[in-house]
């Protein structure tokens, strides 16, 4: 079992309670917990990456539906459901690429639409049960990913990872990092190269912090050091997470992942994508159909909040890229290792 004591998000209280999560934009300098009582605050926390990582925004979205339900005042059941659906759909639009957000919200709305509830209180109770189930399923899936993924990690390995696909990005344990935690727990000697992951430095701020906390031997590198390290024979495998995996296996993940996959192919290094089944989107045919989120130019024009580019400069800032399936050696899922995607994962 991978080792992680961190819990990035929790629901406090009963169905009239609130959501509490770590503000990931403050890490690693400060560990701040935000208490979130309404969906507007959650929407902006997801947009601004206070809560981030595909599986975690799915879980956050599920609890977001509980917040929406809690705050609806309409007594009429049809009006209640309509408001719940409209506000939930808006929440689902906070970040378009990670399929987990819309997946979890759809699952919550199905609970609301299917049941015939005595009253609003009973509906809110059922929604909270479902959101908690989504969280505990995510934790279990991440744990299973760790179990399977660790089999691919040999003793004395140097692993490269990009962005943060760890506990902070999930209910617990992570996806790519879960495999690393499990390998370490099995007594394997491992070392991780952490890409800093420009522009928002999820690697330098979050993965570096998480791995250090877990006592994993790791070294931070600039994103453009991955190629030279591979050429020097210093990387044994690459393990990354995913935001959406299309039916043909094309995978959207943090910008920079595609380049790593091409480099790994050129150097004959295994390139693994770790993801729970909630990240597989069988309705999307290929990478060409994945909507890529474009973020504010200032994330690129600045570094750690300080302008680095000239005033008149513009920037191009897609948050994700798409790695073609042909560059992926295998998918590490909660159901096992998949060399190829079939219609059933
Ligand atoms: O923009 P972010 O920080 O939410 O991007 C996160 C990633 O790209 C992760 O690799 C992905 O969500 C998988 S997390 C288990």
C-alpha cells in the first residue's frame, strides 16, 4: 500500500456542512486550508488551481454539487432540480480538459434525477453519500494504480515525472506518484527526477514537496533538462498522470508531456501513463477531439508573479497537450496494466 498521510480535501459535517481543501497555490511555502461554503468559491478555486489535478477536481466537483444543493432555497422539487442542474453544469465548465470533473458531476446529477425523494433534506443526504463514495472510490483506485504501477518500477530506477500526479492531485496517494510510493514501500531503491513544469511549477512546488515529505529521493530539473538526462542514460522510465484519455489512447496531460513522450521514444525509454478509469473518456474518439484549456497569458509572461517578458509581449498558454497513443508504452490503471486501449478498460 502506498504511503501518504496527506488528505488534500475533506467534507466537514453533515449534508449542511462544507468543503475544506488545501490551497495548492500557497504550497510549499504555506499550508493553508480553505473552508468553502458555496459553489462560487469552489468554481474560482478550481479555475485558479487552488484545487487541481484531474481526479481531485472530480471529487471537488462532486462535493460542489452538495454545496449547490445545500444553498438552494426553492421549495418546489422541479425548480430545485432545475437550479441544481444549471449550477452544476456551470461548475463543470470551470476546467474543460480533465474529464473527471464533468464525469463526477454527471454522476451526482444522475443520483438527483433518478431518486424520488421525500424532501430536499433526503436528496441532500443522498448527494453527500454519493460524493463520499466518489472520494473513497478515487482513493481505492489510486491505491490499486500504485500496486500495479510499482511492478513496472525496477530496483535502482531513475524515474522522470512531470507536473503533479500525486496525493495533491487526487483523493489520496496519487496516480503516477502512487506507483512510486508503492515501489519505495516494497523496499526498492528509487530516485525521481521532477520536471519543474512551467508555467505554474506544479513539479517544483507540489511534486517536489510531496516527494520530500514522503522521504523519496528526488531531484528537481528544468523542463528542458529531460532530453539531455535521457541521452546520458540517467532515466529508466517516465511516469505521468492524465487529464483525459481518448478512446484510441491519445492522452491529454500537462503541457510538456508530449515532448517527453517523443524524447522517451527516441531514447527507447518506457513511457507510462497512470490514470483511474474515471480519466478514460470512451466518448471521445481521439486526441483531436479533446478540448484543450487555454489559460491567461500572464502565467507565461510572469515567473512566480513577477513580470519577466517585455511589456508588449504576448504569450500562448495551452495548459495541456496531447500525447499520441503510439508514444505510450502502457497505461497503469486501477484495473491493471493496459498496453492497448480496448473499448472496455
Ligand atoms: O493544471 P493541473 O495542475 O490541474 O494539471 C494537472 C495534470 O496535468 C496532472 O498530470 C493530471 O491532472 C493528472 S493528476 C493525477
